């Protein structure tokens, strides 16, 4: 008996690959590609200083300066200022991503989608909804966004919660974000105050029994982000 005879006699049940499954696979692939492109652009465009990472000479020096200042009875906000600067720069890059509008639309249709949750969180940060930005970064990081995990690391440094920041970096995936990037932190063209001011009316707020007031994207938010992208291109 040949291999051909054996194979011919096998009964292999091949499931039907439906159009819906194909569309979902394409969507997930698009999300992964968008995240990779974002991280590459972050690394390529910002060339001011390296990414902050726990135990790096740069991060250690900033934190030690704060401790020395406290010991000497003076105030040093060097670490917080640096974390705030990097966080805003990263949020601007996320919001200005080529697929930000589409990712927001997908997030509104499928709230479990991590890349859209990341975009929304960064918009909230830029608009001043910092507590809600933190909530959606946690959500996105839990859904697999390493960029959101790194945002939480910077946010922890900004709040002077070093242990919490390191936890987000090491346990939620912030380290993976940095490893996927080059050494340099990118420059950004910035987001105008006029743009962020126009977004407030498209951010809705609801009260949740466990989490309190939670911001949600309103129907007009993706289109407004898309118009901003067009205006800066």
C-alpha cells in the first residue's frame, strides 16, 4: 500500500472558512500591522533622548535627583517633567497615526479592541481627562497593547508611583514596547489646542457603579480625529 492509498482513504473534516471569519482575521491582522507601524514611527521620528526604562542610567539619575532634593529639603520635578513630556509626545503620535480614525470606529463597534482603546485613552489624556485616560490605558494594556502599558509606566512616574510604574513596565508589556523600538524617542508635530478643545463635545461620560464616571467616545469623535489628520498631512 502506498502513501497515496493511505492518504486517499483518510477522512479529513475541513471546516468552512466563512467570509465573516476572513474579515475578522483581516481585521486582527490590520490591528497588529497598525501597532507595529506606530511603534516604528515612534522610534523613527523622535530623536531627542532615549526611552525611559527602569534601572537605565537616565531614569535612575532622574529618580535619584528627586530623592536627593527631598533629603536636602528642596523640590525637584525633573523625573515628573520628563515623564509628562514623553507621555504627551507618545499620545500625540498615537492620535496622529494614519489609522486612528478607523481604529476609533472599530473600538466603538467592538469595545474589546485594544488599538482603538489606546487611541481613545491618548485623546483623553490630551484633552485633560487624565483619570479616564488611565482607565482606558489599563483596559488596552489588558487587551494586549504594549504601547498602553508603556503609557502607564510614564503615568506612574508622573504620579511619583515608582513601584506601580515598574509593575506596568515589566508585567503589562511596557518592556516589549521599548524592545520593539529603536533607542531614540521621536519628535512630533504636536496637537493644537484648537483640535483638543473641539473634541470635548464628542466625549460622553456615564456613571458606572464600580468605576464611577467613565468617558466614552461619542458618535462624532472618529470623524473629528480624521479631519485633524487630513489638516496636518
